[in-house]
């Protein structure tokens, strides 16, 4: 696929690396030439210029590109670049990263973002509508991510499939969890009425394809799939589970902090710390039940006054990585049960996670994962980047029939997936079926596939397996 990426910042550069690695034809555009020198050795074309300039877009080859991904630091540049790409060059697929929450408002969306009409009459006047099929909001992705983690205490990562009917969770197997030191097949004895499947195990950062005789060791990172309502029961077998969270403290009252508090305040006792007095007043008016405190979240005195020792989850989501890290480490030392820390610099993530900081949240990875869901071709409905891009989970729909499909009508044991790929579960209507060998794939099944390593050839092979033959399209 020919793809033009506008913006060579962290997200744009990482996208270029991921998508070029998957053998796409990538052109990267940025006004700052120095950013190109900081890129790793990639097989991508670079164009220096303003992302919304027609001449720059023409030089980048937008006139015959299949997809434009606009991820500059400016929402307005991203939206205008997509509009120009569609209006002048008829680019069929457009994705824009948008941070400003006003651009994501449903009423604004209905009036402004309509891909099926170029113009609309408003009170007798013709008004142009913006051509953007998908708008990706980093703040929304991060908020959703943290909310899922809070909903499943103890999980390192949680991904929803088939509208949330099935979930994949990642946990550290920690003694005295009942299954630590036992074989995977013992899981059925511990949970006779619950069906689940372990998709992969990572031991000292190396993937292990799970078998029935695989022994779970202390410290293993375990990815498993289950019906959403059974996730907590399975987690209890792998680790000493956390009690349900009740008290949440949020450091930072920006877009993410405000959205997170708004989402959580109906179910939890939420406190928020914001250092700006004007913003504090705004939040006090916007939020209903959240207690809003003014001050520095790295102040021992303030954390103590806010009851940090009784806090179940401390979430640091300010705009400063350093402030988030310091506040989180202090909160943990002062008694917070779990700390989640927003970190923009990817170099910091591996350094801090697993120490005093329980979960490092990367906006870059959340945004990239969201974009990849829209970039994937074929029958892929969703694609989740796992382990900071080292692995991937796919949700594919089985289209066609036994005659036109390579998977429909076949049992899982007869489907020859590439090495390192496993079928974890199948969602059939409202029913969640684990990927046992005897299960046969039926038309319109949502099949969840785990790929334990980043490998574009294997990914493409999986895509081709789920694409129906030409006879199905006739």
C-alpha cells in the first residue's frame, strides 16, 4: 500500500518504521529536516515541507497514495491536509490525529465531518464539509486504556474484542497465585466452569508458545483470553489478585485528567490534583463528584493531606514525563497500592515500569495501535499493539463459505497458521468460544489471533488466509 505520513514526530516516525517493516511504500513529510536525521535506517522516502501545502502534498505523491495519515502537532494542519488531499488529489482514505476535544464533539462532527457529501446547505448557504474518515484522539485512547486497567485490578494490559464481549488481559504470574509452579492444563481443574485460553507466555522477554504441559513460573508475563465476565476469575489463578479499587487519585487536570475523572467519578471516589488555580476552578464546575485539589502532586504534604496512603490507584497524567515519574514514585513510597504513569518519551517506559511504577502508559503506543486498526487490510477488524510493539493481537472476520475460504468449515487444528501465531478465541454472535483444536470456524465468526512476534510476512500470511476467494465476490 502507498501511504503518506504527515509529521515525523514520535508517532509519525514509529508509524513509518512499523508500516515500512510491513513492506508498504511509505513517504514521510515534515517541515523540520532535522527530524529526518534522527530517524533509524528506514526504507522510506522523505519530503521536507509544510504538511498542508498542496505543492508539498503533490511532491510527496499524494495524487496516487491509497492512504494519508496526518499526525503533525497541529490539529488544524492535520484536518486541512486531509481536506486538500481529498479535494485536489482524491485520496480515498484519510486519518487525522486530533487532540482538541471540541473537534470530537458529536454535534460538531455531524455538522462538519461528513465523508459522503462535499457540501451541505446551512440556512441557505453552502458550507464545505471536511473529508476525514477517521479521527484519532490520543487523549481518548489513553483515557480508555487507563479506564480498562482500573476496571481489571492487577492487569498490565487489557484489550477488548467483538464489542467487549471477549477480553485479552496480560498479568504477571506472581506467587502465591494458585497456578504458579503448575502446568497450564491444571487450569481446567481449578476453573471447571470457566473456559479460557492462554495465548502466549513471555519469560525474560522471550515468547513461549503455550502447551498443556507448559509450567507457569513466577514472574511470567501471561496473555490470556476469556469472556469478559470471567477475566477476574482467571486472573485470581495466576496471581494474588488486587481487591476492587475504590479510591482513585489523578495528578493533572488537562484533557486526559479531566476526562478520566468524569468517566470514573460515578463508580469510584475520585480526587484530582491540579497546580493551576484557574484550571482548578474550571474543573470544580465541570466535574460532579470529584474532589479537586490545587497544588503540586509531588508535594509530600499535599499527598498526605489528600490521603495517599488509602489510595488504591494513583494516576499521573500531567504534560511532563519527569513530573509524572517523580509524583508516581513518591505516591508509591507513601502507600498508594498501584501507580499508573503517563510517559511520552518511549525511552523512559522500559526504564521505569516494573519498579516503583506499576504501569507505564504510552500515548504513542495507544495512538499507533488505534491507527493500525484502520490501516490493516482484508478482514481485520481490530489490531492491538502489545508489549510496546513486540507482539500483536488481531480480530478477523471469517467471510465467505467453505468453498471460497481457507478457514471456514475447518477445525482450528487443521488451520496452518504461521509459527508463533495462535487462535485464542472465537466470538460467534453473543457466544465466546475458546480456541480449542476441535472448534470449526463458521461464516461471520470473529476470530482472535495472537502473533507473538513482530513479523510482517506472518501478518500478511494471516491476512491472506482470511480473505475469501474471488468466487465469493461474484
